[in-house]
C-alpha cells in the first residue's frame, strides 16, 4: 500500500513537471536572448552582376525592382517572364548613386515592371547578366498575409527572424523602420542589402523610416535620409505625397498608410487629411497604419518619443477608423487593446509594437509596473508578426517569438474590421480639399 502511494506520488510529480516545463522553458527563453554580433554579408559576385536585389509594390499591378552594381556600364533593364529562363517582357528604368563623406555608392538601379498578373510568380534578371531571381505578386482578392518586423539590423537574430518569416509564404512585408543600422557607416547599407536579398527579391518589401535611417550631419547633410531615400524609394508620388518618408498604397482590400515619425508633421498632416478622406471602405475595408516611434508603450525604453506625433495625428486616424497601428523603435513586443486618447475605445485602432527584428542593440527588457490595463500582452523577445486578413470582416494576428531554430506563437488574436461595426462609422472631415492622385502609372 505504501509502495503504491509512493508510485502514485511519483507519477503525479512527473505529470506536474511535464505540464509546467513548457511554460518554464519559455520563461527561461526570455532571458537567454542576448544580442548577437553583426553579420557582415560580403560581396561575392562579379562587378557587373546585380547585388542587393529587392522589390516593392508600385500601384496595383506593377513592381519596382531595385539593385546595385559596382560596374557603372550595366544598363537599368529588367527582363522577366512567368517561366524560368524565358524572359518575354522587359522594362527600362533609371539609375543613380550617392556620396556620403568619402563613400561613393555603386550604381543603384530602379526599374518598374508591369502590368503584372496577381498571385503569379515572375522570373527575372537584372541588367542583362547574373543570376535569375523570382518574386510572387500579391493575390487579387482576400486572403492576404503580411509579415511585420521592425528594427531589423543585421545580426544573427536578424538572420533567424528572416528565416522564420520566409517560411510563412507571406505576400507582402511591412517594415516599421530601422533597417540596416548602418548609422553613417555606408558599407553596412550594402551588407544589409546583401543579407536581405534572398527574401526581399522574392516578396515586395514596403518600408517606412526609423531614426537609424536619418544619418544627418550638421551643415553637410542637414536633411538626412540620403542612403535610405536613394536605396529604398517607395511609391510615394502615387498617393500624392511629396516625400519618400510618408505615403500610402492599397493591396487586396487593405489601405496601408506609412507615416514618417521623423518627417515634418505639418506637410505630412495635410497629406494625411487628403489621404484618409479618399479611403473607400467598400474597396478597402481594412486600414493599417505604420509608424516608427510608438504612441502607446509601457516599456521603459523610448518613453514619450511618439507623443508629439500622437497629439498631431491620432484624432484623424481615430475618425478614419483605422483598424491597427504598427510601430517599431522599442526592441520588444507589445499589444494593446483598441485605444483613443489614452483610453480604451471600441472604435480606436489596436496598437502593436513590433520592434523586435533582431538588431545589434539588443532587447528592451524593462517595463512599467504594474502593467497598464491598456496593454494586453508584452514580452522582450526577438520575433516577427503575421497579419492574415481573411475577408472583409475578419483578420488574425499572431506574434512569433524567435527560438534558435523555430518560430513559436506566443500571442495571437482574431479581430474584426471597424468597417464592419455599425457603431464605428468613419467621421470624415468635411472641409478637406482633395487633390488629384494617380492610381495607375
Ligand atoms: Fe528606432
């Protein structure tokens, strides 16, 4: 009898251990993510061959292909088609280069190709030589999947995040700022371009700027963003913007507004008023906003840095019934409830900080205690997010913490579009002067 009791106790304790271990292991995981060193990705192709290839959406049916060559005589042309090795179409674009103190960039090419079919894989070659690349265009209709990761940098953790995102077969990547962490060391922009090429050449990467893109220098480079604007031009003109630092675009029923946390708020506000006034929720039932410095943040890092922008623009986004606001900057993950003006509000956007891509500065480990009631989930781990919009009304958001080899779902939520809520009718400003905007090339 005593022996059986001991045996039962043993079984009970082992069961408890197995129940508790996954949670314990995940907690242990939180404290074993120190920063990893910078990965410098070398240039190992001939000088005339393309390097740092990446693609971005331009209008509804076009894609911009960007790349760099060391050789200046390479033409800015892209040959492409839907069969590997068979290029029955081609496009010609433009090229540029820039100087930053003693650094001179390679020849930076930008070629817009199309019109392209939706949900189609295109095979392409840049400048008439070098390896073949391929990308897949977004679908014509829901569902669509966005990968979201900010503050990427170029470390071992960045490589892990990129691998995990790549495994998801997403359609479009949204990057809320802080790309290369070159921080004026221009060869690191080239290294970053080579690191992300296997991913950014396969799917459109849509980015906005972070503080690490500024690279200002008194008198010589007072306006900053020289490398960023030259290497990562986004389709700002199509949305009526005069700056590469803020713009919007539509993809599969989703209107995405890329705001500039480090761009002039006055001109940006005027553009934003125009942009939100022309949102047609019957065409784009979802509205997503991307910023860099978060407006809501219970991490001790970067407290209050997004406040002036929040004061300037939150009311307009609220009245427009923006569904979700993604931010970076804080190197951690945090999901808030629907908010307007520091209060829970069923017609306000969900705010999510996703600045945990893996940069060299490491994680932001310290939080305000106790946790504010507006904050639903927060964790200092590297990782990425996935926004899967299924139809006009329903979407799924998940955050995937980086383990060494796998991505672990650590937070997830189903939510509905505000356009499907009868009590959240948009309040459009009546006096906005609409200016003409081109939808197509
Ligand atoms: Fe930042």
